[in-house]
C-alpha cells in the first residue's frame, strides 16, 4: 500500500482498526492509535482496554511492516513496545519507536516552502540600493543566537477520556514533564518542546481524582522553521519581563519600581520597554525600544468626587463621558483594565459568586488583599474582557467589577494634553536622546544577564543574547534642491528651507480679489491687523491680496456663524476666513461642513488668540496666506522628479473611535509632471462595506482627472498606502492590489503598471549615527535597507526629517508590488523627494506628502464634516 501525507495515515488507521477487530472476537470496539484525525471514531476507540491494546499492538504492527509512511503525522519503521513505571505508579508507554535519525527528521519537517513569501518577492533580483554616502549606524536591536542542537518541536496532545478543562490538561501533563525535559509551552492542545523526543508517539498514564486512568498521547508533528517560532520567542520574552517584575500595558512593559514623579499635578511616569523578536535579513534579532507610561496618583474615586462637586445633577452622565474608554491600573496586583461602563446601581456591598458561594466586594478585598474599602456606597467600574471558551475558537464576555477607590488612571487625558506647560514637563522624561536610548538597550541586556531566572528561560530554549547593540550600515542620500517660480535653493544639512519661502516668488500664485472675513465684535482689532498684514506682507512671495468683505457678527454661537456664511457667500467668493474667539470643535465642524459640503468654497478658520501677539503676527499671517493660496489651487514649490506619465497617489483611512462604525478612506493623486497639483477624494463607508470599493472608485475618478488635465492616461501608477499593519500585508497584497488593478483594466481596457508601497510610521526601530561624542540622530535622507529589514519582504527604512530634541523616528516602507520594475534606488529616492512636497511645512516631513494630504483629508471628513465633500473642491488642498 502506498499513499502520501495524511492519506497514508488514514489507510494505516483503518488497517489497525480491522486487525484489532479480527484479533478480539469478544469485542467489536477498536481504539484510536493517536494517528487518526476523524473525531467520529474517537468515542468508540476509547472503550477498549489499554492492556489489551498493548498486548496486541506488536502483532498488529507486524502485519503492517510493508507500509511506508512519510510526511504524515508520524514516521513508523519497525515498531516495538517499551513501557516503564515511575515512582508514583504512573505508567509511561512509548507505543511506537522510530528508527529515524534526528537529522533526517529535521530535514523532512523543514523542507516546506514559506507561505508568506510572495511570488513578487521571490522574483526580485535585489532589494538594496547603492546610491549615497555609506554611514555607520547603531540601532536598537540585539542579536539572538540559537543553539543548533535545540529548536522548537511541535507535538499534539490528546487525552483519553477527553478532558475539556485546559487547567486539568496542564495539570495531568505536568505530572510527566520531567520525562521530556521539563521545559515546555502548552496551550491545552499543542505542546512545544525545545528538544526532539526519540519517539513519534509517546503515551503517559495519569490518575484522575476518582482513581480512573487518564491516558495522555503526545504525537510528534513537525519541527518549526525559524519564521514559525517567532510567536513563541515573543512569548518567552514576555515571561522574562515578568521575572523582572515589569507591568504589562498592551504590548509594552513598564517598571513600577522606578517612577519619575511630577508632584504638583500628582502624576508619575513609569519607564519601560517594548520588545519584539523577528526574523530579519541579518538573522534573529530582538528590537528593544524605550517607552513610558503616565499614571495619575489620584484614584478614580477622587475624580468621581470632583465631578460630583462640580455637576451634582448630571454626575452620572459627566462621569461616563470623562472615564469611559480610560485605562486604569490596580496597584494591589499591578494589572490594567479598560473602563467600559460605570454601574451606579452596585456598590462594594454588592455580592458576587465565587467558588459556589456568595461574597461581597468589601469582604473579598479584606480577605484576599487585606484592603479595607473606605466608602461602601461608591459605584463600581465595569470592565468587559474577551475570554476564549475551552476547546473553542469562539470568545465570551467576562465582566469584571472594579472599586474606584483602588483604581488609578493611566495615559494622557484631554485635560493633560491641553496643558502645554505640563506637557513640556512630561516631555523632559519621555523625550529620550540617542545616547540615552543606546544606554537603555545596554541596561535591558544587563537586567536579563543579572537575572538567573531570565537566563534560565533563554538557555532552556537554546537562546542567548549578544551583549551589545547591533551595528549596521546605511546610506546618506545627496542634498535635494527646491524650485520656486524663478529660483532654485538647496535644502541644507537639516532639509529646511523655511527662510527662502517668504523671499521667493511662489511656483503658482492665485491673486485674492474677492474674499470674505467673518468675526465677532470683540475681535475687530485682531481682524483689522490681520487684513493689514495680508495686504502688506504677502507681496514678497508674489501674492496679491485685495481688501476683504468684512462681516461682523454679534456673538460666537454656531448658528450665527453658519447664517453669516449662508447669507454672504456668493459665486464670486474665492475664500472665506472666520476668526473665532475660542477654540471649539463643534463650531469648527459646523463651519467646515457648510463650506465643504453645503456651499463649496475654500475656508480658513483662525483662533483670535493666535493673532494677539503683534511681534509674531507678520510670520503667522504669512503662513496663513500660504495656506490660503494652496486652498485656492495654487502651488508653493516643487522638487525635481524625473518621471514622465507617472501618477503618484496617497491613501489613508480614518476610523471613528467613538462610533466604532464608519470609516473614511481618502485618496490623493497627482495631476501634473511637477507633482505640485493634487486631486483629492474621500469616501465614507459603514462597517459592513468594503473600504476597497471606495478606493477603486477614487482611483477611477483620479485617472479621469489625470486624462482631462494631460490629454492621456498615465503609463504607471505609484500608490503609497498608509495605515496598513503587518497583519494586513497579505490581505493588501492578495486582495486590495488586484482589485485596484481590475478597476484600472475595466476603465482603460488595458492593464496599467502599479507600484504599491505601504508606509508604516508606528514602528519601534531606531538607528543613530556614531560620532566621537557617542550617538546622534542621523541626517535627513539616511536609508537602511539591509540587516534589520525583514527576511521575506522588499522593505527599507528612511529618516527624512530632522528633529531638534529627542530621537528621530524612521519611516518603514514596504514594496508589495512593482510592475514598472523600478530599481531600489529609484523607489528610495522618490520616497525621500515626496517628503519635501507637503505645503504646510517648508522642509521634510516623516512620510510622503501624498500620504499626509490623504491623512489630513480623511481626518477632516471623519472628524468634522462627516459627509462627502463637494467635487468643486477636489483639485484644491482645501483641508490644509
């Protein structure tokens, strides 16, 4: 009999079954050998006596000696019976012995191709560029060495009779852990061991509480490849952080023993780390970055009391508004919880069921933590956590009740963010220099080395850390040049050309002849100063501003502003400027909704406080005037991008955290060869709608506009996609890109060349230039495309901006598709050039301008307008 893979084992299973039936005339029931996969037969097989099976198994297997079994659930060759009894009376049975060397076994189970390696990546000749000046860098990575004699071996564990409880499964398996080395990771079904057991099927016998036997079958499945071990290695480092007594917040770990206290505001900052193990081009590396967590020394109870004192009649509504969604920590166990609700109907005297008996919260905390709750009438905080059901992928809600008196708020709240002085004080702790980051990486390694328990975890799995940060090589791209209407300037070492903007004529200027200015009576002086500066200080960059039509309103109510807009905007109005006394989100949203959707006209909203400092008014008004020129359809500057008939697009998506439903996808596409004019469109879609369908319609609209402007369609499209995490890359590559391609094919009747690049800003990678004084931030244009890039991705890191404080953060670019077959140097240089074209900043930003424009538009539509914008504004940067 010959078969392949799982099919062999199914044939084998049937032969075992029939042979046992033939040899036991007094029984019509058979037993599962542990090799089968069909659950319908398991219940019948469990009822056969274990001794009978062991007596007959050698004779059965001798009948099957001519069977060749390969890539299935086990490797069988000349099976024999081996049994032993331990000191506790539990019998250990090795049902089948395999005469296959570890080297052969390893080879069999590590030859499968990587499913995550795409055809595009496999077809690439190189992913590394060569242009630029080589620079030596240090990065926040630590190399991990692995013992070649160890690895990660996967086993499936079965219990007979079946055990539903995961905790009981672990308990029974732990009784025999010393027999397979003691080191393991077990989730209730799958067992991971750092060593290869000599037998493919091993059976242990444990005793249940009622004295019956529990049979445990451990079946070898495969040896994991390095890429499949990454999750386990990250779990190991989570265990290490626990041994170091760090507290986990989301994916980050913080040290509660070394807080930085801000006594005036009753705040403290916890230092910590965020770690991630992955397979890179340079091998197995641990990324270790510094992180901080802000904690409030006031309890939630004190916050509730303050809300009650200020709003006694609406305390419940105000409390939920202030606290829902916040993350709190309970100091008695250093665990974090998210506040999902506040229950004012319950108190610490309310009871709950624990171990079959009723107990109130007051007595529970007294008995378990020796904590006496002071206020017995305070409400309870509700936290709902998802809990996976036993032996099921489905989850169920686990409702936890917390005592406000014992909970402390964490994170930056809105009132803290609005206090600029406090934020500057917090930044003194959280803004870390390159030298401090490198020292933190060294300290992390020292902490692990000085912890015997942490070292044991690593050594048991055959891992060790190299006692130093990783040194890498990058490249510094050459200086770029900015083009104005009649002049060209170099950007300098810091890629900053702000001093040249106000003294050079802009690339494309729209004179402002007919504009509307709306303000309150109290802001008349500010409005007059603004108009004067607009007419006097904008001539230096070629902008002509005529006197405005001024509308003075009596109050700053929302309806007053909206009515003034509706009554005074005409067809000739080029742009509207509203000066507001205070900053209010609802007023801003109403103005933008009126001007972007109801009566399409570019609009500028200014807080009067911004214009009250006469000494700074000149530069402030000039920046506002530059924005207004962009909103009218003008361009400020350009950079040389030697492409012909190539449309560059940016995509970003805004998700409304409050509604948890609607999403806004924004699509921005270039319209000219200088890449200074852009077409913008946003689509709002509900949770059930595919965001992709909206992007396809946006791309089709952009292609039509490009053809209208240039009288031909582009030869290729380069799309920069923001907002895609690592877990979404495959979906993006296999689903989103083909659909965009199909949309182009239907419209153009031919397949357009698409280059698709994912832009990731929320990363933990940092790298620093090495100098005589230690470490410093690398200059703008520093690229790293090897060693710390992914092993199976076409990616690179780019530092495009300069920072004056703290450490600069690189941006991660991942190329998922490149039909035009651009060289890595072209894609890297293009990505850097696009960072100069964001007209809100005379320098480089962290991501390409097309992505930033898409982000601004998606945020404006999702946060304020909440409806589709007028097509009349599509060719203007009205969202700046």
